């Protein structure tokens, strides 16, 4: 039996749908779901939005016509996906803070280099990378020459990323070279992998909310990608990832983890200084993720989040070292979320639980030369030790 601290009858109705489905009684599951939607949920309640979203995902899993009824409610708050993304990017603290912490780590490895290559996996439209270059320009730490190798499956986003980065580089008088690859990282050909080499100087790898889309197949998977990055002699790998357990093939574990993760995220949204309609719209941004986790079959699911420690262990197995002391980049100041520094990652925490992690691993147990020199100039002595994660 699935265990939970959630006390409400509405939640137990969702659990009953799961159990009736597992016991091969879909008609009973549909009846329970119908009673929940028609008689237990309040369309005016901000909290009940999550029940509608999860009920919608379960209805689609059951191939139930009930999903059409729920969609009529959800469509009252329908907003174009790009507007939802912009809302979340502007207001959700875990998204903004993840970019802030990751950019601090990236700046440490890009700063002051004569030449350096940034491999960005799932670059999107390069919003975070543009912010990074402006931050480094203000600090006077831009490298002399930066090559960006961008991997992005959406051709429109890739073109926008190139445009935005070139425009920014021109404004900052940065020597920028851009190479785009329109693909997902796990589908790269041997020829494409062969092109991912630092032209000169170190290779820095960054992936924001992208690596969890990699599915394990008979010929490739997440560990294979990390092994290839290690073979490329990447100096550092920096990942931003939700801390959840959705890579498992256990439907009950996925449901429990999704409910806990997104319920906390929705409560975080409820505390934001935005309008009620914006709060609901931001919650609906996650509808597609929740549907993918709960409604899609195992062969087509792509939202396969993993716990923070799992990413660190994958990197360690591939020959990287987990950064042990990340407290220097973790401080956020005044924020609705807290941060916690762990070996190998910084946690962005709400209600005492990490919602998003920024993972950092290096190729060596020794500090990067630029960071060593920066510490020397500041008068800091002693080694900056990076230890491998224990098995």
C-alpha cells in the first residue's frame, strides 16, 4: 500500500483510482475518479488545481472520457505554452535560483581564460547563457575567446540561441564562436561526437533541465553520455535537475514522488506575489510533465527525473569527481527558498525538501588552474580539494 502523509479524502480517492487500476478493475477506477471530479473538487479552490491536474493524468491513463470533462475546466485558464514558460521563468524561485547557482559555477571555469569551449546541452533560446555573459562582463571576467557548442532538438530555439548569443557578444565585444547541433544528445552520431572537441583550452559542459529526458535503451543511456563527456576530457559538468524519482518503472513510486514534488512546487507558487490567475497558469505549466509521468506508457515517457544523489553517482561512475564544498556558490540572500550545499550538488529547498539540484563534477581531484590563480591573488592558501564520491 502506498504510504503518504496527505490526510485528505480527495487524495485517498486518487489512491483508490491507482489501486483499482492495478487490480484490473478499470470500471471501478473510473467511477471513483468521476465521484472525485464531480462531487469532491472545488473549481474555485487554488489547492484543488493540483487534484484536477492529477485526476486528468489518471483519466488519460484509463482512456477515460472523464478527461474531456476535466479539460473543459483546465481550458478556462489555458495560456500559450511560451507564455506559461515565461511566467515560470520570471517568478518561480527554483528556476531562477538554479540559473543563478549554475552561472556562478560556470563563471568559475570560464573566467579569464584565453580560450574556452562551452558545450551546452539543451540550450533552448540561451536565456541563461546571455545572463551569464552579462554577469561576467560586469565582473570583468569574460574569457578572451569563447566557443559555444549548442545541442538543441528544436531548430527554432537553436536559431534564436545563436542570434541572442551573437548579439550579446557583439555588445560586450567578446570573441564568440558558435556551433549548433540540432539533435538530442543521446542520438548524436559518431561523426557528430567527433566534432565536439575544445578548439583550444578546456571544455566546460552545462545542461539545464535537459538530461532527464534521456531514456535508457539497449545501446545508449545517461551513463553512456557521461562516459563520452569524460572521454572528451571535459573539465567540469554542471547540471540543473529536479530532485524526484520518476525514472523508475514502478507506477506507484512515480505517482508518490510526483505528488510530493509537484504539491510542494504548487504550495511554493501559492506564496508568490502574483495574481490568482497567474498562479493557476503557472501550475498548468506542469500539466504536460505530470501527464507524461503518469499517463504515458513506459516506452514513450520522457520526463524521467532522478534524485540528486543518483546524478552524482552516475557522474562518479563515469570517472568524474564530485565537488565537495559548494557553499560558496549556494547563498541566495532573500528568497522564498533555502539552499543546502552537499557533496556534488547544491539543493534548492522548500519545506525542508530539495526540489531542484545543481550538480557539479570535475575531471580531476585538483582545482582548475584559473581558480587556483584567483585564490592565490586573493591571498587564500591551501588546496581546494575535490574528492570522488564514495561508493
